[in-house]
């Protein structure tokens, strides 16, 4: 669930700071990207080198940094915008008070005040400090701002007293983050079928007919759907991409007929099907048993039509939300709308080879989302990961209206 998420960890000057090394390790193991900001007080309890090594990112401490004899600055706004989630652990009484009142006297507080993402805070202090009305007021005020409290545990404290005030254990903090993300997953409980990549149609044991599709758009759709809580079946033609999310079941195929059979087998219990693959329309009628020798000036191949995966799905549809892709070079809107109607789709994603930065083999794509009411929503050129999220957002809006 944390796979690919950007987690910004703020560490303040409490004895519980030693636990942040374990927390960073857990976050990295869960697939998150982690950056750490330390206050000056935290340096008494944990070293920047330890957290930089574990997080695989430089640790930020001051507004000003020196690199190779030149002065630069740590951009607190960029740090805040980078984060999907921010966690302040341990959050000392001093830091809680400053956060509650908008005091901004260090890099961590400046970053906190710039954050647009959810901010979690895990208090850590002695029993009487935690019980003090000033601390309770600060926590209430922070919660009223929309910050999320990770309550302290009870147990033995650094003073030797027993009671409430121990920072939550790293495993508990990880659990709070995962629970929060689970509640934000719009596709939780949905089964999503995605086809991706090209198909290769054999001519002989050596040669094939194919296309330039890399499969990246389909793989990004699968990742985005899994991150939003879906259980994903990804059926891909030959592609260099792979998956790491356990919510994605990857089935690799080669030919259009193999993709047809795999897709139809997974289609019956899908809630959403997105056919992003560039499937060959035709295949050679006969496959030569041996490599064809170059003994004539011309070679004639007889091609026969492949089964139409998308059209078959449209005819079989029983409640699935079915989305196709249209890659066009002329009369783009008109051709996409015809395909939408002919194949009984709920929506079609149009991209044009005429748009710079779009099409096969690019890191970016420029699409228009057209639904069955022929409502057209164009998007600007974006990375394929962002395009995938846009497509899923459009689908989600329509299946929940």
C-alpha cells in the first residue's frame, strides 16, 4: 500500500528519536520513498548518516547547506510538495507547541507549514508533560487543523516513571499510515482487468509481425489501479516492464489469440476492463515451420483477421465498465467515437500520433477521455503515470454517479 509513496519524516529532539531508524527501515521495506528532516535537537539522539543510509536520501537539517565549497539552501516548499504523507515522530512538547501556534524557527517547522499533504504527528514526552493542559491544547489545536494524531503508548518512560507518553512503536506508526491510505483508496474491492503491450504474430520460427508499443501505458494503469486498492489482472504482450505490487497478477502472452483467450477468461468477474494493448489486427494464415530463406525478390504473406478482443468484450458485457484505446493519425475524434459505439464501450481513451510527446515508446502521453455520452475531456501532455491516474479518476467518477 505504501509502494511508490513519498514519505517525509520529521525527527525532533526526544529520546524516542532512536526509533526512527527502525521506522525508516520499515517504510523502505514497504516500498515507500523516504526523506528525513532533522531538528538541531534530534542530532543528540540520532545521526544524519544513519538516516541517510537507511533512507537512501540526503538528510536535511538547516536552511543553508554547503556543497563543494558553495552555499545553497534546502527548499522547504519543494520538500513539502514532494511528500504524499508527512510524519513527525517523535513530536516533542516543544515542537507540538510551535506547530500549533505557527512558530517557524527551523527547517522542519517551515516544511510543516508548507505541507499540503496529510500530516501525522506522534507525541513523545514524559507523563506529566503529556498530561499538561498546554500539551493537550496544542494537540487539540493541531487536530482541528486536520493533522492526524498517532497516540502515544503507555509503558516505562525515560524518567523511570510508568504511564502514557511513549512514542508509538514504528510498527504501529506504519499501521496508521497504511490504514489512512486504505481509507483513501477509491477502487478498494474492485477487480480491474488491463491489457497492455504489443502482440507478436509469428511468420516463421525467427520472424514476426509486431508494432512499436512498449506496454508502458498499460503497466502504469495497473500500478495506479493497485495503488487505489484494486485487485488487478494485467495481461501483457512482450514488454520489458515488470510489476512489484502484490495486488497485480501479471500474465504474459505473445500473440493476439493468446491475449484473446487470457482476457476473456479474466473478464467475467471484472468490474472494470481497460484494453490498452496494441493488438495486431491480422496474423499470417500459415506459419512456416522453418526459417524462410531469402531466395526470391519478393515474399507474399496471406494474412487473416485476428479475433477482436474489445468487440467481443462489448458483446459479452454484463455490468463491467469497459474502456478501449484509440490511437489515431487522422479524423481522431470521429474515428474514436465510431469505435466507441461499434464496440459497445463505456468510454474510449484517444491519443494521436500527431501530438508531439504522445504515442509509442514515449515517457509521456496526451489523451482525450470520451465517454458513452460522447462527452469529451481533453488533457494536457503528462507523464504516463499521471495519465493513468487521470484515466482511473474519470472511470471512478462515472461508476459512482
